[in-house]
């Protein structure tokens, strides 16, 4: 029967093709009762922002291993805001050096989860932020 | 807020459309207000269902079809396209992974296309509860064509036939023997067949089997499954002996290479024209309105009875039924005939 679900977009911006981590997260979020829109690899910032708009998601999860996060994430967050998605929670995972985290938080990537993060931690973070 | 959203939908604003679909999915009172307000602005879109077994290439076909309709061709102007892609909800966690967008990347960046992924949320007919109302939101939002891609369906998931004007059933070579094809179910709802992955062995055989099945069918009046009941199309208004019955055409496609798509597009357009010319479209709309009204009354009646029933009384009745002291029919009569059942709404 109808009820409210947390909707999450999982996307891999940029050119690296390693999507195992993104798939693990997608499954964990599904098992936590969320609806996960999985868009796959090689997504442009425009594609991600457009998908987030059409799918009216609560959360955008970005997975990146290429090192281009400081270039791509600001564009994605900017496009989301341009589309009027001010209340969307943006989280990220992958290979992201600790020293970049404060700057990412500053620009609106509110959660950064590196390799080895227990998936429960991510689920709890999303639930807390979205409710 | 509702007025603003309705105005946004009618102006084709994508953010408003997306928000409204979420409200419809979550089934709040605001959703009802929105649907009521847009009702008179719906009925323009051609709704095309795409169904078939898991892995038969439905998403890729929808991708190809959407591209083709966007482009337009001789005699067909380009059209805007809405897509609703449904994937199953896990019965264990209530969550879902919606992956149809992966196969629709060619459509990204086109403002004339709106894709919405939808979880089935426990609905078993191949659609979600909210699918029909989501079609309406996209219709009112100005999309000329709305594709509804069902959950990977096998034999019984036939709800799409009452939501879509034109149902495309996707088959692939080598799935089963001839008996599979003549079983009741999904094949009977087809207006158009696509035998996808036609570069695989057995494609011609699959086409032959479908042809044979259609030959067997063509003697009797055309029937469509509707709400689990069989409706005789030929017996309806506007249908006379001089209007030929529609025979579902069969098109071989290789969706990953875009082969056979033009033929499929032609068939979809031709089916819509057939529905209009024979008066079938009006009939289908009326049948849909009837079944929808029935569903709404059922839900509302249930809601009202329960609203006027004391929780403990209800639990007591349920216990009595479980202990075989009372039968469920008598219990429901008891609840329906309660004296304090003044309908307050």
C-alpha cells in the first residue's frame, strides 16, 4: 500500500568505470527499505541533476574513484540548486582524501564516506538527515 | 501549495511535475486535490504500455522508441515523451533498486523527455498503485506520448492493458514452447508484438508461434482482459461488422542496435488511429473510468466504515472470525449496518 519512502539517486560522475562500491551501497539502501534509482557509470553533472529533478529524490549519492571530485562535485551541487533542489541531501563515497572533506562539506556535500565505512552508518546518516 | 503545483504542472514545469508524482505515490489528501484539479486537462496523451519478461529488453526498446518519436518522421511531427518505468519492490525490505534509467542514457539532456522510475510497492499486476495517476500528471504536463514500462512480467501481470491505449508485448526467442504461447495471459493483451533480440537463434520460430496463436484467436470476437474480467471488444458501441478487428502486428527488433524500431513506431501510431476511427478509444476511456470509480468507491467505503468503527470492536470481530464463532460475511454486514454510520466524509 502507498506510504512514504526515502528516494535516493546513486550516480557515478566522471570517467572511472568502477561501480562495485556504488552497487554495494545501492543494495544496502534497498535493504534498508529505500527506493534507489541507479543510473550507472559515466554520468555528467547535467545528467545527475536532471535525474534528481525528475525522480524528485531526497538524497543524491555520488561515488567517485577518479580523483575528479573537487572539479565535479561543485558543478553537481550548483546544478541541483539551480534546479530548485535546495533540500536534497548530497552524500559522497569512493576515494576522497580527508583533506578535501571540509571543503566538500562547505559546498554542500554533507556526508563523505570512505572505503570501509559500515553501510549501517550511511543508512543511519541518511535517515537522520532526511526525516 | 496545491494551486501552485497545479499551475506548474499545466505549464509543463518539470519540478512541479516531479513533486506532484511524489505526492501521488505517497497518496496524501493533497494528491487527491491535485488530481481533481488536473482531471479536465487530461486525456490528450497517447499512453503506450511496454511489457514482457525480465531481461527481454523493454527499457532499451523504450529508449529507442522515445528517440524515434522525439525525432519524428514523414507524416509524424516530433512528439514530447513521458516515461514511467516500474521495477519491483522487495517484499522483504520494502526497498527497491530502480535501474531502468541505465538503459535510457540516450534520452538525457532532452527537455522534451521526462523519465520517472517507480517502485511497484506491493502491487502485483506489473504496475504500481500510483501508475495510472502518474500517467495523468504527465498527460496534464503536456507530454504527447506516455510510455509505461511494466515490471518484468510473465503470464498474469496484465494491469497494463487497462492503463494503456496501446500495449506492446515484448517477447524474445527461445523462452518456451508453443504451449507457453497459447496459455491465457499476457499475450492476449498485446496490441503490438515486438520479438526483440531478433538476431538470436529462434527469432523466426518465435514469430511463427505468435502468428499461429493469432490465427487461432482471430475467429472469435476480440477480447481484452479488464480487471480480471474478459470484455468483448466487438460487442461495444462503434464497432460494426464493417470495421475490421485489429490483428496485432509482429515486429522483429534488435533494440541494442536500433533495428526494427521504425516498424514498431508505425504500428503504435497505426493502432492509435485504429482506436480513434473505430470509436474504441472512447469505449476504453469509459471502461477505465468505470473501473476507477469502482476502486475509489471501494477504498472510500472501507475508509469510512473503519473510521466509524471502534478499534476494540474490530479486533473482537476478527477474533471471533478466527475462532470460527462468526463468519466474515456476517461480520462485514455488522460493520456496514452500524447505526452511527453517518457519512461525515
